[in-house]
C-alpha cells in the first residue's frame, strides 16, 4: 500500500451505503455471506460495559484527568464521568475504519498497566496539520488537510470565535436508549482489541439524542440497524468474515471560511450604531 492509498475495513453484514470508493466486484457476494452469519446469531443481549474497580492508582489517575481543561470543554454540555469499561459488548455506529500507511501505530500497553493505558485513551490532541491560503478576491481562507477529522468549531470567545480542531483525544463510550456504543476512539479500540486488551479507562457519557451520541451522519449506520436484534458490534471489525477490505485513494479535506461584513440599522433597544 502506497502513501497515496488508504486501507479500509468496512462492516459488510448490515447492508452497504452509497460509497464511491468501494470496489463493486466482490461486495455483493461478501455481503450475502456476512449477512447469513449475522442472522445465525442469537438475539443481541448487551452485558454491562462498566467495570467496578477499587484500585487507588487508577482512581487517582482518572481524578487527575477529570480536571483537564480540554476534557471539560469537550464535555461541557453532556452528562459524563470517568471509569473503566469493557470494549467487547459495545455497539459500533461507524461502518468503516480507514488506515493511513504513514500514521504512527498505536503503542499497545500490557493489561492493567493503567498509566500506559491512560496514555492511549486520554492522550493529548494531535497538532493541526494543514495548509492555508487566503483568496483576497473572495475574502476566503482555504484550509486543506489529509486529516478527515479536521473541522471548524466555535469557541464562545468573541475575540477568537472560530477554532480549527481535529479528532478529540479522549476514548469515549456512550449510553443511548439503554444501549452502549463506542462514541470516539475507533482506531485505538481496534488496535487494543486485536492485542487482546479490552478493559480500558474511558469517558462515560449519558446521551438522550442521536446527535449527542455522535451517530447522526449519513455515512454511519442508521438508528433502526443500531437497535435491531443483531446490531454491528465493535468486535465485528476483527472478524474477516464480516468485513470488506479494500484500498481507496488518499483524500484531501478542504475547509473554506468566507468573511462578510454588513451594516444595518439597529432594530432593538441597546444596539449601537
């Protein structure tokens, strides 16, 4: 695999969305085989993903992370806590995992090595890597990056109202409609499960909408599949019989910010001209 291609693992047993980079030659046969395997499963009964622990080292480490300003900012509108979770029963709402050949591998700690596991699941944010150009004729700032998670977020600060962000550094699980999902950290979870590590520290989020869960994008599994008798599970990414594996071209994400100024008469009490 070259630096110009990306390896994809896509769950195949729950139907496919319209994805232009998926080869069509082998998809139908593999989907049929994977679907038959899923239909032979017993109906899904999710065991608890929360693991109680009285280890003082882990409790102290989690307490120190609970005060992180970036965590407090990211979770500001949500109900959350920190704890130890089991990855194996989690439902997955992502269809695909993409692996860049130049991405550094996840360093896999030993089981119950809490400082090393926290370095994986409560890591620091990656630096923003993108090019920036300014089109003066249209007053547009253009950002380009190979990172598909690059996005623009608002800050609430009038002096600096926009912030360029990447994926969050926190490993997050979430409960929605009494089912537990992996909310963020899919690539790290895949690497940990492959190595046999399934007890990990995480942010534990209680959500009341699909949007809070983070599963509302069109390229994720729809809600009816997530709450079916046999939903896609995180561990299914490890099963080659349930996965389509192929390469696609490396993609560049482009963000455009256009600046516009207007003046209009003040219309409410207290507005200044």
